[in-house]
C-alpha cells in the first residue's frame, strides 16, 4: 500500500517561547533576540517569539515587548506570540505582533489547575481576543493541551479533543495545534486521536505539538504526516522540559524533526547546519548541552 506524505512541511518554532518560559535562570533580552535572529537565518519562517501573559505567572516572558521591539524582522517570517486574554492581545498589538495564539485544554482538571477555569469558560474568554484580532486582521492560532494524556486524569478521550478542536476552529482559529503535553502518546493512541479530530476539523487546519518525554515524538509526527498533517511545532535544541515529569525531556528538537523530514525528501526550507548553530548558541547561553540527538551526532563529526 502506498503512503503519501506532504511534499512540504511548515515548522512552527516554539523554542523562544514554549522552550524558554520555564527556565529558572534569567535570560537577557539580547539572548532571546539573538536566538530568534539565528533561527530566521537558518530559514525558519515561523517563530513563536514571546508570550503576553501575566508576568507574575510566567516571569521569563515579562520582557516580550522588548524582544519584539529589538529584533530585526525578516520579510516573510511570522513573529507570533501567545495572548491568553484581551489585555495580552493589546500588549501584543502595541509591538506589532504578526500573529497571536490562544490555548485551551482537552482535560477539565488540567484546565482548572492551569488557567483556573473550565474548558467552556476558557473558550468563552477567548471570544473578545478573536474579535479584536479579526478587527485588526491578525490571524489567530489555537492550542489544545493534553490531547493524548493528562497528568491528573490519565488518558484523554479522543472525542474530547475533537470537540475542543471543532470549537476553536469554529470561533475563528485558522489552525489548531494538538499538544501532547506530557508526551505519553504512542503511534496507536495518536493515530486513533487524529482520526477522530480529522473527522471534525480538516487535516489542513491542524498542526501537531509533540513532547518527547517517552521518546515517542518523532514516531508520532510520522503518524501525523501519514494523516496529511503538514504543520509541526518543535523547539530548537529540545528546549523546554516537561513540568509534570521531573528530569524528562519536553519539546521535540527541531533539528531532529528536520533531519527526519530531510530523509523523507520533505521540504522545510531550513538549513540544518545553521539550525544546529542556533541550538548550540542558546544551549551555551543556558550552560547546558544541546538536547537534540541529531545536533550532538553531527557536532561530533565537525
């Protein structure tokens, strides 16, 4: 049986936001800006560059205005930010963010513990954000957490994921990113989940965001490609640990994803060597080794 893969995949680089937001050490704005600029030099065309959330809850993102103000923008690159409410959106608007993202969860317990409201309440809170974004012609991307498992509830029903995805899409999110927050998804469970979600939202309006906590991220991405999904979230150097599994890896490394896609002759427009350089830069700034297996292997040959 022939399997058809997308000819081109769009990489959504989340390192500067999702990757850095849980760091305990202070990271200077100049480092964040340099990372973003190195990523775009490597050919990355979409960079989640900051988050306009309450700095009390995410101190590492407190300087997002400065990041957007100081970076040198490249034509054709989307510089996006997370905006959980209207106040956050207005902050993003003031620094000319290209695109914004909102986030919900497929787990009621996770929603309550993460943003202190039910799934239904979280979605209703996004209505003014989407209305304001529409007024200013700014695209809105939606995130769903816990699409495969929850640290509190365990396995999550695929029907719950599909329901939230359909709601976000109907509200005006041009794309919905499905996040395996704790990385427990496997090829079988992810395949079943994607089939259910695709029955509610077309594959060309979906993205996947897999964590590598259990070493399953690339396998799960491979499954998503076979389903016709062609947008992949990833984090350079594997930035971003999993807060619910102490010591475990979090986001799948962009270098590892690009290497796999290169092997499938799927175009990304990203220069792997320059991407590795960007990962090495931020890893050195954080005082740790690059967490990408591909980066480590290729660095050893240099």
